[in-house]
């Protein structure tokens, strides 16, 4: 099952609205087939693993990170493939929260005489599929939100407002790009676009095609019209949430960059873009995993909205930016915020450190 989870993890960020699932077929103690949800979400993991196994699937045990689907969609049910392959046993890490399945897949397999088990390494599977689960189970569906912060030892993300400041080094940057590849969307505020003119793409060798949807929050659309995000919107999908529907500024941006998607929303009582409504819209777009990357005011807005599920904290222990620097959460005390989270793991990345926290 750990092997299946590793396969599923490799599919994160490229399975569209479908969950990233891994599957391993074992016969006589030997792995005879493996599969993961393909790019775009189809084919599913199980038929790929069964195809690799061939006749060896007869009488085999199948380990899969999510209960096999039992409904007809754009592909036949995975339960049909498992029954046809005459497997002996199916072990699922967790039930499928999709109401079209939700226990029905394992029930069909059991009726066909296949032994079933559910719950092996379930916590790890639920962590992997957190966004898919939130879209199907929560009263207010939304993606899983990962907040990424890169800061100095004294808690700053820049030397001064509006001035980009490299803080972490090569290994940390590579890890951050891998996180981008595993996300369905990456979000920044308008201040980050004005200060950094970022690309927000994955630039790891071999993963250049895994860049997620790029999302910008800009209440007044006071953004540079020649920003690189806009100029490359025909290559990497780019979405801007704003509060000024039909405004000349929005019309001009659309005329100049036709591929740019501008979505108007009603502002909240403070005049800001409503974070929860942004997340609801992204859930409607089938976004499972959202990475929030900057800047400080945007990070604070998501924390205060109570929607941050995971914090990826990159720290450069040997870098101090001083009192003139920009605090990571725009005035919120990070130490107090982290009281609602537990440290999941800590990873040294050259001179830097990555700490990953998840909500308690």
C-alpha cells in the first residue's frame, strides 16, 4: 500500500477533477502490475495495473489507495475490470467519498466473490486526497489549501515592501517547484504580481508541463498590464478574481490578453475579495489542491478565514532581514497561528529547512 501511495503522490497535480490514485497488483509475493491515475484523470489506476499484470492478475491481491469506482462515467467502472480479471482480493486504503460510490464499489466486489478490506494506511490516503474529500464531503466545498511561506530566521519574507528578496537557496527552491507541480492551482495577491512579476510555473527539468492554474487576487485590478502572467496566459491558464465587473481596466486587459480569465466577485464587508467565495469558485472548477504562495497580506487573509489546512514553512536559519523587513503574515504572529497546527515533518534542504504543519 505504501508503494501505491507513492504512485498516487506522483500523479498529484495532473489528474484534473479526478483523485490521484495508485494501484499495485501482487501475485505470490511479487509485484506484477502497477498503475496511477493518468494525466487528465483517465484511464484510472486499476485498469492500467491490471493491463500490466495480464494473466498474472488471476488470483492476485490488488492494493489501491481509494475504493474502486462502481459507476459508469467516461470510462467503465473499475469494479468491472477487477471482476473480469478474476482477482482474489482487493485492499483499499479508504472508501470513496463520491456519493456515486461511497461503499458501493467494495460491495459489488464482495458480491462477485472477491475478498475485500478497507482502511489500510487510511490516514495517509486521506492526507493525499484531502482536496478531493473536501470537494465532496464538506457543507461548503473547497480545495485543500496549502500555505507556502519562505522566510528569514527573524520571520521576514522581504527586506522591505515591494522589494523582492531572495531568502532560501537552490534546494529549497527546487522543493517549492515540486510542490507547484503537485498542486492544481497556485494563488498570489496583486501585490506579489506588482513587486515580483512572477511566472508561477514549475521549472523543474522534466516537469515543465506540470505547471498549475495560476490565480491572482486583485480587488481593483491595479496590476501591470504587461505582467508576465498575462503575457503567458495562452500557455498556462491564468485566472484573476476582482471586484470591478465590466470596468474599463478589466475590458482593456481582456482585449490585450484574450486568454486571460477575469472573474468578478462581490466584495466583503471590508471591501476585500471574499476568500471563502474564491475557494467555492475554485471548487466548482474541480480544483482539489490549492497552493497559496504570497504575499503577506494574502497569507494573512487565508489564515484569518480559517481555511489553511497545511503550512509549508521554508526557513533560512542564517538569514536576518531586520526590523525594516516584511513580516510573513502581515502582523499576525506566526507562533500563535502555529498553535492550531501540529508539526508533521521537518526536512533539511542544504542550509535551509522545510517544516510542514497540518491543522490539528
